[in-house]
C-alpha cells in the first residue's frame, strides 16, 4: 500500500519529494500522511495542470509510517513511470 517506515536510527530531518502525472482529471495536491494522519501537502497547484510535483523537509521519527496520497476533485488515472510519477525521500540527519 505504498507506505515507507522510517528505519531505526534515522529520526531527524527528511527531504521528501514527489511527482504525479495524471491522464484524466488533474490532481489538486499531494498529501503527506504520517501514521495515517495528514500532516502536510506538496505540489498545490489547484489542479491547473495534469502534472503535480513538489518537495518539503519534515522532521520524522524512527517507526513513523509515511504515505503520499493524491487529492483531486474527480477520479484520476495516474501514469506510472520513473520519469513522471515518483516519490523520493532522503535522510538529512
């Protein structure tokens, strides 16, 4: 279900970046959920394009479960490929 668990010994700042390309409708924003609760959003463009992307730095704790969800006004079809739709997290310390 596309969740990432912060490993032991990796509590601290994380750089989170993501992009989503949709072929039907447009995504309003990408929501960052921590342990099942929406904590932030990235890429808020009010659904003006079919490509939504962004980045943020968050403080996370070992054991936290991270998930990114698309928020939209209608059903969307995502175009999954490594060039348009991706999610990356980097431990900063």
